[in-house]
């Protein structure tokens, strides 16, 4: 019998000039001003952690009260009730958000209007492995099309899910000057299936002060950069901002360096992400090589805490220092920077599957770039772990799409990782239109029943259902969410080679890989 499919229908493409970029009726001059004021300051929780670590080692406990008063926290009531299980992944995950808020003097650095809506165009998820000797930062492009889950508004109500929406729009939900870190955290948790343990937001002013305090950061430019490279609306090149080659930048110059988009490479945000990753890598190398003297200690700690907005779990100097202590043994070479697998979809960015799901699965299993186990079990290898996969079938040559038919976040990514480990080709993951499926369905088009039965073997108790559309899809039900297969770790895998090949280490030469897109 043929029935209607339960798969989610593809939403309409997000049109350029929509809500994520302001009113379509705004005058051209206003749109240009908004583009100029959206700086892209890169932020790093590791720098803050290292600074506070030195503070702890110096025994400066008398500063705790002062620093506590400088730290701001956001409302944890905006976090989702349906979060990934903390026990489902190893290690610790910290979401780092660069805010371009215009309050507190930040507008002077960013060139925008005071008290404008809080925005964020820079974000990465830092995964600190369980061995506390490895870390990887996954950058999420601002234009990535994702589903923004329900988020809390200032009046206490909650939005509905927003499919096919740019990732950076999550931070602006509610349109307040402070932004909405909780909404961005909800979005990252649903996207990755990883529970975010902490969220850290850093602003323009704090970023500039931190680079000043460490004495500047070594960067490398492939060509001369002029004023109109920072502001392409200028009709003339203007003065020289950065000469070609290696140099040290700090303060406003450092901020300008990480904001530049059009003057280097192909002018894309992806290229800018690569440059920002190189900047953070160089920054960490600077801190490690020079160390911090007592005369630098107070201004660094002061700048760090004043620039932060954090979740309540990090809302005191003592908690920040405890977190910093967990980072002290991470080696520069074992600190990696990668970008979520992506491809262009018109003027936006789409996530490439199954590479993205495989990346998240590797992090949940504490697998490093080369597939090594950093979860503390010395004798486990990627091969032996994969052989223990709970999926007793071979999916070679079978394409399948995975849909989450429950309210459990991250379920589709988890199932996709299991299928990928068994040889299936996962063509994509998404949320089903109906999220109250009690059992798992394997839906298949004409002529695909035999292959669908193979897929169903990977999901004990799944029902087969023929549909009018082509292809095979799995709609996960609550039985899968509650069963042993869901709670078990997926087959551990290495980070996909396409991702690993583009990774940067914190000890890399600042002049390496300067194509920037």
C-alpha cells in the first residue's frame, strides 16, 4: 500500500536581503552602514583560560571579589529543555561567540551605531578532549543554513523553530542589545548532538585589550591591504593599513586584521574564517612562548573578565580558574582548527553530509584528527572500536537520508554516524515534520524494497513503508531514542579526511596557507 511520506519537505530557500540582514525596505545608505558596522572579531576561550590560570598560580586570591564583579552572565532559562545527554559524549565542549555589541564603548571600535541590536558573526565550538592534552575548534560559518530551534524571547515567550535560516540569526533572536547566547547554544547543540558545557561571549573592546596586553600577535599578509579593503564602499584605496608580509598587530590594528574580508583572497566569509583561525593559532603561540609576567597579570585578568559574558556555570572567578586549570596541559601542536564541512548554496552556505555528521561523531567519541583515541582508554583503536559497532549489516552502495521524528536533539546525527560506520552513504539529516513518531520508519520508493530491508536491519523493530517519492529514508522514532542503540556510542571514526586535510595547528607558521579562500 502506498502512503504519504513523513519526511520533512524542503523549505523555501532563504532569500538574500531578508530578516537576517535587516528590512528589505531600508534605504541603501542604511544597509551600507549596517554592513560596515558588522565587524568580525575572533575570540578564544583558551586565551582567557591561560590568563586566569596564571592568576591562580600567582596566589592572587584577593582579586577574586573584584573580578567576580566584572563577569556578566546570561539567563540560563533560555536554554532548551531537550538537550543532548551529557553522558553521550566524552570531553568538554565550550561554545565561543564573538559579539559585535555596540554598548560599553564598543561602537567606537566597530564603527556602528550605539545600542544597536546585538549580533554575532564569529562562532566556534571548542572540544577539549577527555585526556586534557588535545583540543579542536570547529568554526561554524555565519551564513550556514540551519534549523534554529525554539528560543526564548525577552517577554518570556518562545519562538517556533526556524528552518533554513542563517546560523548567525540565532544570536539576534529577540533583537536586544545583549544578543541571545542561549539561542545560539540551543542551535549548536541541535546541530552537533553535542552538549555544550559552557558558553563564552567576548566583545570588540575586550578583544582589542587582550591583544594589547599580550604585546601583540604575529600575522602574515599575502599582499598590501588598504582602507577600502576594510570598507569596500570607499571609492579610493585610501591609506595603507597593512604591508605585505609578516608583522605584529594589537588593539585596533588586530581588530581590523580579523575584520578584513574583501582585501584578501576571494573576499568570502570562509576565507576570513581561515585567517581568523591563523590569528588565534598565532595568539596562543605568543602566550605560550613568552609567558605572562606579574606586571602583565592584573591588566590581562581585568581585560578578560570585563569583556566576558558567560553561562552561570562559569559566572565567578573561581569557576573560570577551575576551567582554566583543565586547559594548562594542552600542547600547541595538539590544538587544531577546522571548519564545519560546507558548500555554497547560492549566496548561502549548506552543510556537507555525511562529512559533518562524521565530524561530530568523532568528537563525541573523543577521536582526534588522525583517528586516535583521546578519551583516556590507552588500548582502544579506531579499527577495534569500529568492529564493535552495534550495526550488524553492511550498507555498501546504499544511500539513505535520516530524519529525526522525535524531540530528542542530535538523534539524526547519532544514527547517521552509526550508518556511516556500517558503510551506508548518508545523503543528509534533518528534522521530520512530525516529531511524535513512536517507532522508527524506513520509507522507500519504487524498486528499493530489498535495500530498505537492509537499512531496517540496522534499526531493530523498525517498520517498512512504501512511498511515492524516490530514495530511502529513515524516520527515527522514540523507540530508537529510548533503546540501547541510541545510548551506545556510535562507531568511532576519524575526522573525515577532507576536514583533517584543511586543519591548522596552533604551532603552524603564521605565513603558511595564505590563500584565505
